[in-house]
C-alpha cells in the first residue's frame, strides 16, 4: 500500500500526510445555521396521478417520503464518513406534485445551533425523500429519473449564500 504524499495544509479535510480526516471544529463558535436543498424526480403522468390519488401499491408515497427525508437528515453523519454528528433543531421536507414536469419537486431544510453547517443534512433529506418516492412507485413506473439535487441556500457560519 502506498502512503499518501504530503499535501497543502490549507485543505480542511486532509491531514499533513494527505489522508482524509474530519475537520476539527472545536475552536469555532456555535451559531444558528440553516441550509435548504432541492431536487426532483421525473415520472410518467399516470404515475403522478396515481400518487395524487393514493393509488400506488405501497400507499401514501408523499407522506412516507417526507418522513424518510426527515429520518435521513438525522442520520447524515452515519452515511457521509467525514460529517459531524449534529443536534438538529428543525428538519422539514416538502414535496410537490408537478404535472408540468411531470413528477415531484422536493425541498429539504435543516437547522441547528452548532459549530458546523447543515448543508449535507438538507441534501441527504432531499435525496432520501426522492429515493423513497422511487421505491414506492417503481412497481408502476420503471422510467423514473432523479435529478437536479442542489444546495440552494445556507446561512450561518462564515460563508452564507
């Protein structure tokens, strides 16, 4: 096995030998932080209609996907190796059927008071909500495509956007 080469010490997730590491946030102040992410899943128009009418084999697609997104946000540090475990103060997942897409638009928001941000929690919430929609509707639509998952807002810390 080759040893990693020394690297630029300005890289926050890499130690002096080039190995990936969790960032030490001990010295950072706790601040109110919020992040919002969004994404979508495209599907057949009849799949949108089946979800709207609660006519899918697995039941309430949007309700279950909302809960899955919230649960996923709370477990982000278990899924993403270098994420800090955060005490989330609020998580919200909203899902909107869109006939023009056709499909579902998802938005996830996460908040905390901590030393590091909640961007990954918001992105994971949206991603898992969309994956859950796929899982719950795949029996009636094999053409679904997830996409356009992105961070749209972040507040708190040094780099709000």
